[in-house]
């Protein structure tokens, strides 16, 4: 992904699915965009861990499925206020906690 994306301060929706982008997960770009609410980077070839900071943001939706990520599930995933989080077809490891109590 072009690093110049960090200059898109008013960007609300980032939909880059099905592009075969490669490299490490674009943490710096995604986390630096102050107006971002919707992230769709599915069907690319991003690798590396998911930063915990992703799940502290107030996204409307985040789609990360079908990448080459091999990572531990961030411990704060269950705390995310995001209404839609899609993670299938990555190599996830670990567990996550939710605030839900039976």
C-alpha cells in the first residue's frame, strides 16, 4: 500500500479488497487516519500480526479475511465496539475474551 495514504486525513472508508497487496499489515497507514470508520482489506496478501490498537478504535466495520496473516488473536479483540469484524482464512492462534457473562 502506498505510504502516501497517511495524508488522506478525511478518508472515511478504505476498501482495497482483491488487490493482491503484499507485505506487512499496513498498521501505520490504517491507524493514522483519524476519520476512518470502515476498513476492507480482504483478499490481499498481508502478513504479520494484527496490532491491538485496531480493536480500540470505533470502526463501523473491519474486514481482514483472506490474507496471509499468521498471528495471535489480540487480547482486546472482545472489547472492540466495532459492529462487524471479519477474520476468516488467516492463520489465527490463541483465544479472546468477551465482556459477556452467562
